[in-house]
C-alpha cells in the first residue's frame, strides 16, 4: 500500500502584527518549512469575532499584497482583502484559489504588505492569514497509505459524526483526540463540518496523521479548516453585514489531497476554544463530521 503521490495537504498560519489605521505594515516576512517545497493553492483571512456583533467587522478595511519566493509581488499595490479572497475572505472551508499555484522552495519566503484603512479611532488586532496548499515530498513519501490495487466493491460515500464531550468555554489544548474508521473498510477523508448551530466562536483545530505529524504549522480556526454546521455570524461588506449564501453544511470545505486512513489505523486532532469573552457561552458537546468514502480492499 505504498503511496504513489508526493503531495500532502498543509495549512500555514501567519499572525499579523497590530494594525494602526492608515499606517502600512510593509515587508513582513513569512518563511515556509525546510523539509520540502510548498505549492500555494489557496488563501484565506480572518480576525476574532467581535464580542458584541459576533461578526468580523474591520476585516473589510484591510488591504494587502504578497510576493512569490523571489520578492516577485503579484499585485502592483495594496488590494482589498474581499477582492483578493472573495466575499467571505476564503472562509467556510473554502480558501480562495491561487491559480496558477505558486511554488516556494524549502525555506522559501513570502513578503506581505498590509494596511488597515478602518475608522481612525480604532486598531485591528488578531488578523490571521492562511496559506493552503500541498507540501511536495519525494515520490512515494508523502503518506504510507493509499488505495489498494484491488477493491471488493466501489467506494461508498460515508460520514462519521463525532463529538468532543463537554468542551470547556476556555480549553487551551485538548490534545491527541483519536479518529479511527470502522474496521470493515478503509476511509478516504475528504471534507468536514464543525460545531453546533450556535454558541461557539473561537475554536481551533490541528489535524494530525497517524504518526501525530500535523497538517498545519499552527492551530487553524474551524471556519477556515471546515466551516461550521450552520454559519450564523455575518460578514462585513463595506458598511453593511451580510449573511453567507451557499457555503456551509451543504458545501463543506474540501481536504485536497484527501487523507487516506486504512482500517485498524487512525488519525488524531487537537482542539482549542477561547470563548470566555462572549456572553452566554457554556461548555458544549462539540460536534464534528468527517466525510468522504469507505474503501473496501478486495
């Protein structure tokens, strides 16, 4: 069952500095890992939810530009995030595509310029940028598992509903939670959904393979990684707030390439929650759904 692909999905998280209104933060550097090249294929952005409005008001006032590995900027000047990344800033599990992909070598660096043109009595804290793509490993080393040469039947679309019991309002790190497919089949993990209908806001996950090697350099907010089961918070557009249309439970975020988990094997995830500032939040049994297909070795 040696894998024939050299690609492994990976998310990079960049934590921006505090942004003061009208003052550019230029020449910010983000360095990718040294283990292999990174092929950038999607981007997203977010800020923490406003405690009162439960929105990300302020994000619409951020503009940026970014470069490839040779300081080769892809924009001549600052471009608003909602133009670069779409009306939902690449969230709800659907990062805005970067096409053609941009290849960063080992230890490659992107240069990021940011400016916040919001209300001049305010600052913007907590901006995160997400770079989604694949790490390109030598052939056959990205993962030890893939589809068997023979299958007893066609793959079966399948969902695994999970639950993290009694997730605290403040949970700095519930580590190494297991996920294992049923032992009658392998599982091709292709997409996910996260969270209850309402009542959680700042929840982050780190997905890991069987050897507990993470698929990201830092925890990723569930709005970026998967999308939530019902997306109640609104998005800022100009001076207005709009509800998302289309993405969500009917169109969950995709994991590309998929994660292949053989029967009698498992993967892991860490989960964090920081909801203390939000009124009315309580511990919850936090639902997750891992979707994809059962694969039946023949």
